[in-house]
C-alpha cells in the first residue's frame, strides 16, 4: 500500500502490501471510476506476478475509519505487514492521518517525502 509509479512498476525498495480483499476493492473502485476493464485486468495481472508485493492473509477486524468502514482493510493490512506508510487519495483514510506507527499520506505528500527523493533522477 505504498506507491506505484506511472508505469505500474514499483521501485525495488517499495513494497505493495496486498490481500484478496484489497485487490477486490481496487477493482471495484476502478470500475466505478469508469476505468476500462482491460486496464483493470492488466493491473490484476501485475499484482498476480507478485513482484515487490507482500500478500497478507485475513487479519483481525479493526474499526478505525468511522466515515468509511470499507477502508479499514487498508489499515488492517498495513498493520499485518508492518507497513510504514499508506499512500491514498481516499479522504476517509487521510482523515485518520496516523494509526499507531502507520502514517497515511496522499500521493503528493509521499512523493515530496525524503524517503522517496532518492528515486528521482
């Protein structure tokens, strides 16, 4: 649940933390946004490769995002995989800002952070 660059190829030290429910949520949201089915299928194929991905099994339920309970899965998976960051545009998740040691950032904040600056040419 970190960051994917424009080519959908994660940088070597950035790990996507995924689970079946997270991937399903991505597919549903992209479909609602009108993303073409072929593009969604390509994204799912990239996830299936498992490159720079950490897949988690089901985790204990947390009730952390009051205004968007469907978003709890992202915090649950971040906690299960010991993620440092969640990168999202979701307003309900961004309102949480931090959950224990997991910081929740929008993409611009993440790209502007010092931890990503070494990826720039």
